[in-house]
C-alpha cells in the first residue's frame, strides 16, 4: 500500500519564468500515474536543488522522491530521502510512516515500529501506520499488539480488506476459528478477488467439518488464480477427504506442474495421497523432494512425522512434528481436516 503523495500547491498566475518550477512539481507529485518514476525523481530533484523552495516544500520533495525510489526497489536511497524530509520537517508524520515501511522491507522491524509510533503520534488517524505497525508487531511475535493495531486500522478505515485478512490470520493461529472466519468473510466481501482470504476461509471451514463450504472457497481460489499450486493442492486434498480420489489426484498433479522451483507444497500433498494408499515408498520420495525444495514446509514435515511414526521411528516423528508446528501452528488441524490423519 503506497502512502499518499503530497503535492505542492501551485499559486495561480505564475509567471512564465516559473514554468519549469511548475512542471517540476507536477512531475514530483506524480498525480498522473502515466508519469514515469524516473521523471518523478527528476522533478523532485529539480525542486530540491533549485534553491527557491521553503524547508517545508523541500521536505515534500524529498518525501515524494523517496516514494519513487522505494517503488523502484532502492530502499536505501528512499530512507536517505525520508531522513532529509524529517530533518527539514520534524513533524512530518507521513515521512516517518514511509521510512517505517522501507525499514520493514529491509527486515528492520524494530526500527519500523519506532517510525510508525512517530507517524501515529503526529496523526492518530493514520490508518496505514496502524496497519503497517500491526504487520511488524506480528512479525516480531507480538500478536496482541498486532490485533490492537489492526483493530485501530479497521476502525479508521472499515473498507481495508487487508486489515481484516491479517487479523484473521492471527486469530486462526490462536485457535479462534469463529472470529477468524468472520474476518476472512469480511475480507472477501470487501474484495471478491481476494484469493488468499478465500483460501484461508476454506482451511477454517474444513477444520470445522464444513467440507462443502470449504470446497466452494477452494473453487473460488482456483477461479481467481487458476494456475496457483497451493490452491490446486488444497482442493486436491479436500477432494480426497470427500472420497473423490480421481479428482484429488488430478488437482495434485496439476499443482506439481504449476509449482515454482522452490515450492515443496504440491509434492507434500501427493505424499499425503500416497500415505492414505499405504504406499510408503512413494510418500517418502515425494516428501524428500518437497523438503529439498522447501526445508521448512510444514505439510511435508508433518507428513514425514506420520510416516516415521508408522516406520517405528518415534524420535524422528516427534522432531518432525515439533518442526511442523513451529512452521505453522495450525498444521495438525490442516492434516486432520484434509487427510483424516493425526499428527504425532
């Protein structure tokens, strides 16, 4: 979500000699998205170097240039621009918020939270700052703080589907299926193309035993993202749960064809089907491939735990089960609801 670009208010009746300044600010504001990012950067740079702008206007130019540089992926240069904006305008809340987003993208969650705190201090109605702080708090394990921030973001912007979705994810991880389901439902109501929210609602519905509703959600995911490996894998496993073995195999094979090189999920799903058939050799081969592609894939670790338990390797099963739960606390419910198997 990109922060609002602040434009320079241009006075009427500007003299012809000021036309270059006017053009520079039009570029710098980039209210017309047809303007290229490099052109926006050039306009802001002109304003910064012109010597004709007030400190407040220069702060806006640094801020806008920082947004453009962040959009280009140059977060270091973006942070440098936000630093200058804040130096020139120490109460510039949006610059703190933008710098927080850039720091979060670099993995500096603590620094990001400090910036979001300042953004909120200067503007207590900044829904985006609350939302972004919630993401960073969740990443640091502060679920209560994250939920409080998502609550604030939703109160300030009740049409933010992402805030509902993220709050739903935390509630689901906490085992609060009822409230998670409500959040995912609101997310898809606000954004009917929100595939991830349909997917996660399907997982909750399957865990509640409402397989028909879960299947409907997975169908929506496949409709929105027809070649997404995870969507096909999820639907395939649910087909198996519903006794539709042929459809299950077809979806899982399609997921394997669609999978990225580092995506172990579809192979893990096919291993699950093999476990149900009692074909331990095929399951072992698919689990090895899944974990080669993605060493922390929760489904692969969980299914290998079940395989090892069947093979009498209690210690290996316990280690894999613990690793699977660390990767995703809800993996036990997922395996039970989609495959009818129990994680050790």
